[in-house]
């Protein structure tokens, strides 16, 4: 109790606030890539039939509805481990799956049968969303513990806004413009550009999960 009181009284540093502001923009960028840029990529470049895209989102949204409470209960019941922590441990475990899925989705081939593309993308989205849900819930819980006062949370949210806008401009508008009105674009060229965006996304995740620490 004394330690918690001292921590609350002293507050958190600007560096800690800056680090706390990174996970949410990283997750937001991943979400925009998946649900905006990649869907455009699949319909225009991979040539996946929009009917299959609709089917993918039908099953994806059912899973998305179920997994939030399932993993919420799992994380809530999980005990803090003095050696590995809790929330940051779950975030570190889930980030590699998020990044690997973002990369794997870029390598579907238009020459594959439509049903194969559909099943592969659906499987990748299921893995992505499972890891993404664990990361997002853990991040939200960690934020409430690491920034215990209203003033600190407001400061972090302001920094989040600036960082999110910065990455959205450079990392989503550029590939989106690359895909709009250019049906005959070279697929490998577009994949290379999108890989650069994924690398930027991965860098933000890595800085956050490496630098942030669980506090008992």
C-alpha cells in the first residue's frame, strides 16, 4: 500500500507517458491495415470475389463477438506472476502473432483457386483477431494500472492522438492511394510498400512491449 501511495503521489514521467501512448496507435494501425487497406488489396490485386469477402466478414464477426468475453474472463482470472508479470507478458506473447499474420496475408497469390484464398485469409484473420483481442484487452487493463490518475490518463490520451494521426498519415494514406484507381499495379511492388508499413507497425509494437514493464 505504501509503495502504491508513493507511486501515485510521484506520478509517472513524460517518458513513461510516451511509452504508454504507443500500444494503442500500433493496434489501431494494424486494424486499419486489415480492414481497409488489405481488403482493397484482396479485391483489386488478389482478385478475391467480393462474395468471399462478405463470407469472411460474416464468420470473422461471429468470432469477434465471442472472443472478447472469452479472453476477457481468461485475462481477469489469470494471476500476476512475479517473474513474467501479467498484462505485459500477454502483450509480448500476442505481438508476434499479430505481425506474422499481417505479413502472411500479403502473400496470397491470385493464381490460387478462389476457395483456397478465402480459406487461407479466413484462417489468418482468426489467428490475427485472437492475438489482437488478447493484446487489446491486456493493453487497456495495463493502461488503467500504469496511469492511476485522471490527469495522467488525459496526458497519455493526448499523446496517443498525436502519434495515431502521425502514423495514420504516413502508413495508411500512402498504401491506400497506391491501390486506388490503379487496377494494373505491380503486385510485388505493392507488397513491398505494404511490407514497409508492417515493419513500421512492428517497430512501434516492439518499442512498447520491450520498454514497458509490469508493476506488482
